[in-house]
């Protein structure tokens, strides 16, 4: 926690989040994120030994749906929103990376 | 108890005294005159709203029940899906997106006879406390157009405050209903997590988001909550039981109720706000409530925990805006560059900041220290509230530390902006209900809100306390930017 | 690297260590989190809705049938069913509508089971968890190769289809064993009706984690994950190739680099996939739109009691049948082990779910070995039709063969027609002019042939048994194929005395 977030950290995060940022933007975001994280450090320093993490405020379990078919969307409506479509499918530029 | 304009209008339409079309056209006319300066709306549904109103009139004419909100105009925050009507989240990335479906709350409004007259401005993807982060420009505070209306649901709050709609819907992730309600001088309620369906609410932070009502009176807010609440099988986090009914208990008073005044929820506020909390406590005591001073130290950790949890969820929720299936695309030679260029062009600075912050908090090596730790702090806060509610029925505090601030004041300093949410965030972390009710104004005449909190499913309690405060509140000046006639309860042409 | 031409890993003193990750699509009507149809081969983007397209505002709701099928798989693999949660696995890819995959992470529904191979060897099953499938990407231009493509087209019909990922322990020691594991797993999936297990349609997909170590060592080496294994054949070839490659790397004094590799079927080799630093930072966190799923004991019991007999159990039953008396009153030798050929036949019959053809024939008094052979060798050629075969007709055909009314060759032809069109085997045989020779005419034919080939007969008489084949051939010629080989041999032996 001690380390202040660096421009390199910001660049890594921008790649992970897939947002293209200029050098100048990276500098600025790095500063702002580092400031916010300093406030968050108060939380990081708390003693939470043995405390269960809450990912959800509700004690719900087993919310299930029956295996029944519902109507699908009209393909024309779906593809009308697509930035590019061809042959009933969504068109994207070539993909460099592999699905993992 | 003050009955509100929504219930009055509905009663008139149901009785056939006025047509829904007339009511809706009257409000659309006010929007046309006032909104160019106020900028509460992103999209106004002129034709669609009149057609919907005509359908309500047909039902009335046929002698059938048009529903409890018959002909009542509603302002809906533009992060709730409306079929065929663009839903932008005030973001460039969704500027031209037309959802093929209605959010559950929109379906319920329609089924109750209400008429959506427009989609209101917000901080992009509901991230902000001033509505300045809208890609389409800020909304003004009706009480002082040089100031912010609060946020992120600033558009709905301003529309209701200015009389452009009697009721509105907002979403509250860290205070986004209550904070603008306080700054605009209207009632805003964040219901218990799970009581109002999130299906069709464009997600910001899924474990915190909750839709709730804006209104000019507590009873109208209760009426609206009763319409939108209740189990929805399309939302796995929707409570599978009837939502608490509130409209029928609004006037029940607080005699004998134990109300705790939480030190951490007002002591860092500016003097006028602190004074309002004290006066509110006295008013409750005068109505027979038992007032207790109390302290919940864990509440101080809520804001930093929130600013780790909410961005983390947001970073994942907003990944889908990648230029592939809908929304903006910026062309590039390969899909990876296309994604990155699209997101850079489509997201504003605050969204980018939070997506990066959340990505960082979840990334390898930092999860335990940030996200995991914040989840544990969330547990501490939930437990602290639970212990407190063993002693009291409701809690009282300020909604915000300050009244409305000037446009541009805090945009350069994220943490200063985030501090606007310091009193509202704890209820989102706990999942419990809270209401903000106007309670006087500061020296500049700017509205002050006080906040009532209760344990889960305590909506009946918060509206009861809220209604007592409403009745005891010092009068608030008329907003400068408003349709006075509509505010006055009359909807005759001005 | 020319590992494919070089020696296998074992010949170099290395032992392969293999663990498999098998993804199988579940046989539900609808997708994992929405009511869109779970169907293969429909028009692109017709089985889509706001949820599986990841439209803003949509939310997932878990399909109870998918949970039930996951439990079936878990129980069939002797797993413990645990309270489970879903996480989001975050990474960008165009075929993933939300740019995260909802998957079970640190709290999967099934943990700690095993799969028993036909030879009794137990392979550990670490976990079998639920997750959603992705859409399908087609690369266009550049000959269909990803990196040379001009652009890509995406169909989301498959997005959100329920998958169970079954992760084995690194207990497998050869490509052949890995193949057996997958075949056995497929039988279990089909038997439990949880998945159709079709590798060629992609409803069952296998990734292999392969490492090698010095034979006799107990340590685990650095592993590589191999993807794109679209058939049992490529599984075997890829593992053999990869183990040999790693052995060669180690032999040359270098270290194996942990990486993901792609099996290139055309080139018969594995190639490393490019990976970026951030490619593995999936930022898992609990899915806030879903709540935990914790099947109660009653539900688990209901699912367990509805499980059909599993392949291991069914093979045991067939083995038992072979040792059982062929006819009432005949001596029963339960200890008689099936021959290797019969073991293969048993495996085939169970794999294709044709056990009942064998058992019902045996119950009607047909020799189990004959029923098994015909079912495994002939009927299984068309398992789908074989499962629908009329039991009485099948038994009747086997009885005709047993009684010598048709020869083996003729029986096979009748069976082919039965599978194709159905009908009465007696009619079919008559129509085709199949009638095995009566005992008298057969004896006559054998006598004629023996008389015509005195030299061969002498040699046969003096113990040159292989000449039996010669006589069978001659008798077949004379009888125009109506003689049964076994009966001819019996007659020859009778004449030889």
C-alpha cells in the first residue's frame, strides 16, 4: 500500500481496461488515482482479521428460473443497433489476440 | 399529512375531471418553456407521452381502472431502459442507443397509468454528485441556476423541483437520489436493496444500485414507491416477498418511536446543515418521538470503502461498451485498437477515472488489499448498523455536508466531489432504506435536506418520520427556475 | 523443433503427466441465464435476447435445469456437491457480450471426485463447475487464418449456453490413457443425459495440460496447456507431440516455459499463443447480479436417485452376463474372464448405450457372446438407429443365426436392412434368398469338396488345421455362400474322426 501509484501502473490499468490514453492523460490520471487511493488507504489499514467479506447486502440463495423458452429478439432490431453487420452477424475488424 | 400533486392529478384523471392528455400537455408545455435553461431532460417524449396519455383516457372512458398514477407525468432518469426511446446514460458511448426493451420500473409505471414525459440528465453512467459529468452539459439547480442540482440523478431532481413533473425516478448507488433531492429541495428515497427491480437499470455498481422515487411530498414518494416496488423474477437480487406498503402509513406519526441522531452523519457538515438536523430532531421530539444521541464510528470508513467497491463493479459493468454490438464505435484496423479508441472517445473523464480505479482495485496483487478489504469493511458497517437498530427504530442525520455548490467548483478535485456523498454512502453499503426530506434553507436560500434511515424493509418507518419532518419544516422559497403554477398545485395554464 | 519425427518422450526416459479440462455443453432447453433456446445450427443471432447479448440493464437469472445437470455430472463423478457462487472473469473478446464471463471460481458446485477408467484406474476429478459459453467468431479473408483475416463476424446464439467444466487431476500418464478418460467421460455425460458429448460439433471441448518428468520422479514439471483439440485423434497426437517436444527441451538442457499452446492439426504440431502481460489478469470478483446456489439435501437426493446406471456399472453387468450360463442348467463359470476382444466389445456397447440390445437378447436365451458381438461390431455402426431397433426382431435374427438358419454374413446383411428400414428378419432373409443349408445338404457339399481335393484332405487329416480355411472356401463356392463356416469346420472334424 505504501507505494504510490505510478504512471506505469496507470498505463497497465489502461491496457487492462482497454482505454487508449495519451501520455499526458496517463500522467494526469495517475496523479488523481494516487490521490484517491491515499484516502482509501484508511480502509486498507483497518484491522479486519476474521471479518467475512460482504459481496451482497441480501441473504438470498437459490434464485432459480425454470428451463422454459421465452421469445427472442428480432434479429433486424438487434443488428440495427450494431455499428457494423454482415450476413446476419456483427462485423468487427480483425482480431489480433487469442481468446483465452 | 400533505397530499401531493401526483395523487391529486391521478384522482382528477380517474374521476374524469381532467384528461390525462391535458395534464401531460400542460407539463410538456412547461418543459418546452423552462428546460432550455434548466436542462433537466436529455430526451423529451412529446408525441409518445401524449399518445400514452390518450391511452389512459381511453381506459378511463371505458370505465376501467387506469391505475393509481393515472395520467401522472413522470421524469425518468436516462439510465433506465425505455423501448425504442434512446437511453443514453448521458454518455457519448450510448448517445444513439435505442433499447429493445423496457425496464421493469418503466413497465410498472405504464401499468399504473403513469406517463413517461422524458428521460432526465445524469452524471455519465450515474458517476458523480453534480450532474456536471453529463456528456450533454450540466443541469442547473432550479433554486440558483449558477449552482449544481447535485447528482447523479440531478435531472430528475431538478425536473420535480421546477414543477416539470410531479414525480420522477432516480437511481441511488452512493446517494444519487438523496443528495440531489437535498440540493434541489425535494423528497428522494433510496429503498431497501432488492425491493425495486434493477432489470433495465443500466448498471453502475450492481451490489449498491437501487431505483427510487423523487417527489415534492413524502406521500407522493410513497405512492410512487408502492407502484415500482415488489418482486421481479428478472432480477435475481429482487426480494421474493411483497415490498412494504408505504402510502397507507405515511400519516401514522412518530409517537413513541425511538430515533437516533447519528453524530457521524452531521458533525462535519456546515453550520446551517447542522442546525437543520438539530431543528429536525426537536420537531420529532415535539411529535412524540424519543430522541437519542448516538455514534456509529464505522460510518467514517464508508466513503473510502465505497470508492473502492463501486468503481470495481463499475469497471466490469462498463466493459461491454466496446463498439461491437451497439453504441459508439471509433474505427481502427484491429478489434483491440477499435475497443480502446471507442472507449477513449466514448467515456468522459470521471467514468475513465472510475473504470481505471476499479480495474486497479481488482487487479492481480491488489485485490486483497483494496477490493477484499473494502468488502470486509462493508461487513463492519452492516454489523454496526444492526447493533444500533437494536436500540432505535430510525436514525436521523444530514443528507449532504453542504448545500448546492457552484457549477465548476469541484470538478478539478475528485475527492472533494466524492465528499458530497459522505453521509449517503453508508445506506448503500448496508442496503438499508433512507429518505431525504427538505428541511429549511441556508442564508442564501438554498435548500437543506435531512436524512432518515431505517433497517432493511423499514420504508414505512422512513416515510412516517419523513412526513412528520415535512410538516414541521421551515418554508422553502420558490425556485427561480420553475413553473410556479404547477408548483402551486394548480395546473391551470400560467 | 522436429519433435514429431523424433522419439516419443517415454523412449527418452521421460514420463508424461497429463491433466484434462473438459468443457461440455449441457442439454437444457434454454441458456444458463436467460430463456433463449439452447440450440446448435440455427440462423445466426436468432436465439438472442437482452440478457445473452449483454445489453445495458439486463440481468442474469440462473436456469435450475443447468444446476440439476451439473449435479448429475458431479454425482456421476463421485464429487461432493457444495454451496457455490459465481464470479466474473474479466477480459475483452468480441464473442463475449459483456466482456466478462460468468463462471464459478473459488466455490464450484462439484469438488473432489474421480472417474474410473474401464481398467479400474482412478483419475481424480478436482472440480466440475458451471459457466456460460461464448458466441462464435468467424474470421473472414486471408484463408480463414486468424492473423491473416481481414475482419471477423460474430454470432451470439451460443453465448450463454450452459457449460460444465470438468477439471481432472494430473493423474493421466499417456495419450492413450487420456483418450480413454475422455471416451469414458463422454459415455458418462451421455448416460446421464447431461450433454450429448459431440466433439465434432464442439459441444464437448478438451484442453490438455501436459508436462513431463524423469521416469520414476515424483515431482511435477512445468506444464503447457494445449487448446484446439477437436477430436480424440488430435488429443492423442497433440499430447504425444507435446510430451516429445518437452522431453527434447529438457534433454537439451533448457527449461520448459509455461504457456498456452495451440494444436495445429495440419502441421501436426503445437504452437505457442502470443500472450500479453495483462492477458491473464482476469480480475475475478463475486458476480453481484447472482446469489449463491446451494442445493439442499433433498434436491441432491432426488437427483442422485434419478441417475441411470453408469458405464462402469453397465460394463460389469455385461461381463457378468458373459460368464453366465448360456442355457438353463448348463454349467456357470462366473470367473471366466472376457477375452480382450470382448472387453472392447463391451466398451463399445456401453459407449453407444446399446446395452439393452445385449441384455434383452441374453434374457431371451441368445448366447450373450453372440449378442455382444453383433451389437458391438454391427449394430453400433449406426448407434442412433440401433437404439431404436425393435427388440423382438433383433432377438429373432440372432436366434436364426444361432440355429444356423442364416450364416453370419447373411445375418449381418439382414441386420443392416433391419436398421435401415425395420421389418421382420424372417421375411427379409426369405426375400433375399438367405437360407442356410440344411445339415444334410451341407454334409453332402463337404463330402463332394473333400473328394475333389484328396491331397489337401490328406494333409488336413494329418493335422494341418489351417487347410480348414481352404475347404470352407471351396464349400462356399459350391453352395454359393449359403454354408456357415463354423458348421463346415465341424463337419470336417467329424469326417477326420
